[in-house]
């Protein structure tokens, strides 16, 4: 069975050279794999990759954290607001991938450690001028952590809790979270 799987994979790579690598990811695109509810890359099956190749790129293309075309569809700076309530009142589309972004205020000497800890869960530190949060004191730094994933209210609540814990352990606080998606016309 393994030999059959290997020969099928080799056959698809021969038909579509350079389009996907052995793991099913698009070469040269960091984070190019679709992600699950926990933000972990999910390897697309051979049939899905073939179907996607025949249809061409589009809405099925995995979301990238640094994409400048993403728009905020849901956000809150109220730590007591229920995730489900905020998502229900937003333009969030649950069937599509999102970039989940958290904005933290961390002491400057601990900011790199906080970003590295977030990196263990697949978060990337991003610099985004559109986030209008300023540090209240000179020794406090604004740290923005983001990752692509599928999302529902339960997992959003888990990630909010994870970031609150990360901020607390590094002497800081979470001041906002945002959900970003592609605009409807770009799908």
C-alpha cells in the first residue's frame, strides 16, 4: 500500500511539477498550508490538491499573515465581551480561514521573550501601522502576534485566554484582538 501511495504521489508531482512539494505545501510560501482550528498546518490530500490544481487558485489558497489586503471583520478591546457575541455581530465568515491578531502591551525588556513564547504556538510577530494602540509609557512596547487558522467562538476564547496568560507571565496585558479575512470581492 505504501508503494502505491508513493507512486501516486510521484505521478502527481510529475504531472504538476513544482506546484506542490512532498508535504502538500506550495514551495516558497511560508505557512502556505491550510490550517485547522488550532492554527496547525493541515496537509491536503492528493485528491484535494489535484482538484485545487484543476480549478486554479482562489478562495482555497491559504491565508497569509502579512497579506496587506486583509480587512478586520471582528475585533474587541473589551476583555469581558463574549467571543460568540462579538463574532455574531460581525461580518466574520466561519467557513473561511482568518488571521487572528492579538495586541499586547509588554515591558520592553520582555517583549522579545513574549513574542518567542507566542511563536511556540505558531504566532508571528507583526508590525502593523493600522493598529492604533500606543504604549502608555516609554518602557512599554506594543507587541502584535498573529497567525492564520480556521476559527469558531470556542477556539477564539481559548486563544484569548492563551494570550492573556502569555501577557501576564511577561508582565503585560492584552488590549485588543482582531479577526481579519479577505474582502468578499477578493474571494
